[in-house]
C-alpha cells in the first residue's frame, strides 16, 4: 500500500488523464486490428489503413514513456501528434462510408458504426491528451521532489531516453505485425478465389451444405498483355465475337464487375447500374447506362506480373486495383463511359462463382413492431452468397420483390424477398405487437348509410373511426376497419384487434322483391334472388338452381361470386358466370352486369393524375378511367383494345375519341392489375 501511495504521490490530474489515454489507445488499437479489414470501405485497402492502428499504439507507447520520464514533457506532445495522425487517416478514409450511410446503400462495403466508434475514441483520446498538457503531470511538490531526486540519484541521459523512445517505436511496430499476422491466420474452413484466404463466419458456415459442384476453376484462366489473342483484333471483330456468338452464355465467366452511379438532383437520387462480364475466351461485354460496352481483358503484364486490365474497343484501359482484404470484391476500377456526359462508374469486381443463396441482414432491427407502426425495410440489407461462400449486398435492390408485413394485423408474419433473376427466395419472421388503442366510432353524419339490402355493399361514407393511445390520437381510414353484417340483430359490427367489437344500428330490407336481380346470361333471361348473404336461387323460366354465393365490395352494390351448387339444374349451373356485378336503373330495378372491375397503381398520366387507373372489362374491349388535375379535377375515360397477360394489361388502340388528349400518356404504360369493386371507381362513365 505504501508503494502504491509513493507511486502516485505528487501526481497532478494530467498524470491520471494520460493513464486513461493509454488504456483507451491500447483498447482502440486491439479492436482496430481485430476488425478493420471488414470495417473499412472497399477503397481503403490500397491506402494503408493500418496507419490508423499503428499511430494510435505508437501514441500509447510514447505516453507510457511520458509517465516514466515526466521531466521530458515534449514526449507527450509527440504522442498527441501520433494520435492526430491516426485521426487524420481515419477522416481521409471514411467519406465513402458516410455517403453510403446518407444514401441508404452499401456500395462501398465496410461497417459505418465501427468506423464511427474509431473516430469517437480518437477524439476522446486527443481532447483528453490536450487537456493533460495544460493541466500538467506533477504538482509543484511533485516536481520539486523529482528535481531533488534527479540531483541526488541521477537519471538517464537524454541520449538514453532517445534510445528508449526508439525502442518503444520498434516495440509497437512488432506488436502491430503480430496482431496483423494473427488476424490473417486461417482455419481449415476458408474461402477464396485464388486471391485471398478468409476465415468462414457463421453465415458462410450455414451455407456450406448448399455449395454445388462447379465444373470450372476461374483461377486457371490467364491472359498476358503481349500475347493476348485479341491484341491485334479490330473493334468490329471483338464486338462481333462477344455479342453475336449464339453460344456466348455457354462460355464461363471468370470475373464479374458491378457498379452504380448516383445522380442527385434537388434532393432526388437516381441510380444507374453497370455490369461487366469477363469471359474465359478473353473478351468482355457489359452495360453502362444502358449502352453496350465491349473489349478484351488480361491478367498478366508482359513481364508476367499479376494485374487486371480491361481494354475497350477504342483502346482505353480500365486498370483495376487489387483488393487488400476485402471479404467479397477482388478488384476495383473506374469505368469511364461516354454516356451521361462522360460519367465515371466505380466498378467492383469479384472472381465469378454462381450464386447459391441469399439472406436478409436485418441489422439492429428488433423484428418486433407496434400495431399500426412503421416497418422500414431500409434498415435491412439483402445479401447474396456465392459458391465460394463469399457474400455481399445485392447491388441493384430494384431486382428484388418483397412481401411486406402488415402492421395492422397482430401476430407473427413472414417477410419474403424474391430475386427472380437468380430464382431465389428468402424470408424473415417478424412480430406485430398487440393493439393497445381504444376506439370511438361516430355514425352521426347524415351521409352515413343506415338502410341495407343483401345486394348492397357496405358503404363507409361519413363514418369516422378514432383510435386513441396514451400519447396520440389518429383517424383510422374506414377501408382498414373490418366489418360484419349482423342481420339477426339489425346492426353492422366492427370487430377490432384490441378485442372490442363496436356496432352501428341499421335497418335491413331482406325481402325477395328488394333483392331480385334480372338480366341476360348466355342469351337467356335469368332471375337471381338473394335469399341470404350466402345463398341465392337462380331460374331461367325452365330450370332452377340454388347456389352458394359470396358478396363483396364497399360502396354501392355488391359483387356476387358463385361459390358452388347446393341443388337444382346442372345445365343452368354450368352456364352461369363465376361472378357478376349489379347495376341499379333509375327506376330502381336491379340488373346483372358482367363487367369486371380492376385497378392499377401505375399512372396513365404520370404528370398530374390524382387517382389510380381503373379498368372496366366489358365484352371485347376495356374502359380505362382516372381523374387528373388540370385547373381542377377532370374525369378521363376511353375505350381501348387490349392484350392481357396474366394480371398485366397493355393497351393497344384507342376505340373512338379521346376528349382530353390522354391517349399519348396511357398507351405507353404496362399496367399490373388487382381486383376492385364498382364502388371503388372515382366515377362510372356512360360508355354503353
């Protein structure tokens, strides 16, 4: 205890601050060398990122010498310089990661949170080290005692101190070398395309059993600069051989490059994706902004040194830079393109192996969401994994198709991502928490419909649903509120997910006269009588059949879907359509309509359309309608011929006239369709 007291006797606050700096610097140095290869951006590998760790550990060694020889205060200034050099190097290397973070992409790879940790630690160390300089290491009594001790006992000479400082520097470099060596040691589970060796992580191990027998070794393909078979070929010969060959995709890829150019305009970001494929016959082709590019490549200089150069048909070179420790990409280069004003694309290249799987990296997301809360998939990254078990974020997220969770439904759900290009699919389970809200319904508006028949669809007009939580109140759209017709109790029920059911009193007219629909089906006059919400009797004057039905829709009249036969004529049942709509004449008569209603979120007029685009399928043509804003909201509808491919429709020709000159907009669009009801239409045109 006396020795401890003696050790810290006469020490000022700066002494203890320097001790803390040393501890923080050693911790940061160890963490840095254990993580930097995966944490730094792709472009950092060629810029000696190791300087960051070397300087921080060098500063720690110099600060140790400062504590041992407090009379040589200038040593601490050298430590501050070392810390500052470490910070400067980090600031030089981090901008690409910051840009990726702002843009919500993972183009440059790396780990932004880890780099943020490096910077914060560096700032703390530097600021505290500067504070220690002004505070001082020794009290006045401590300095007096030290001077007396030096005079009476002697002390190392300045020359000796210099040697010790030099020895400290050599020591820290040895430590760095040892740490780097340990970080690069591989286990028996390793990956690499002949370029590098990397220890498998848990994700890669989980895909080990999916590795396929790939009959091609890309590491064996070598082309020298001076003996390349296409070195003397003309641009036309190269283009013809790489683009016109019918068996091009029977060749193997040796490397694949991908890149993305970001265009920012008034806060809007657009991305242009580029790909280049290096084939085993020494040629390459690809795209930049939709423009085809061609050339040949070689991976050995005339002297036999390893390289990777792509030479285009105009004689320009893309000289690639070898990766240093990147877990996925092997080479980096700048593709100079004559498109988009001569843009340069940052291209990342990897030795090609087939994609065998993909997975969702959910980051720090808890995968549990509040009822009616926000689900932000921007926190997630979909990654591909290749046959050599290396993985990376999929460059073009537009290639992915998502099935997203509905936070308006309580319980466990599955989020699915499909990558059609590679015929892959993966999923993650998420949980939507309980509905903690309370609800209040307002049915007092005069516009609220209070009289219903079987033929009537639920009409939410005028009903207001308010959900209240402790900290907020919100109006719930009625198209998100579940409902049930309760004919026995003369009400409509609203069963909410908080466990409560709310009711609205209504009057039902369930008489046969009010629920009889007439019309023509297969050139026969038929009568349909809805006898309940799930049954109907249909007759054509000769035959009769009882069927099960399903009524659907909101607003206006219900759509009738025939589910199956209960009893009666097979002939009449087989002649019935699967579903039909209902029209009500001005006199109140209900008539069968074989129209089919669908909608699309694709805009027929992308400039000023204010609604979805709606489609009424009737006979051999389709009615297309929407509303757009031109000095006020205008109705637009037109009659068109069409081609239907699954749930996708293409408009072929305009039939008749187009009063608002919208055909030039609508004819250029492919529409993906979903079912809707007549009541969903913004208006119903008189097209007959």
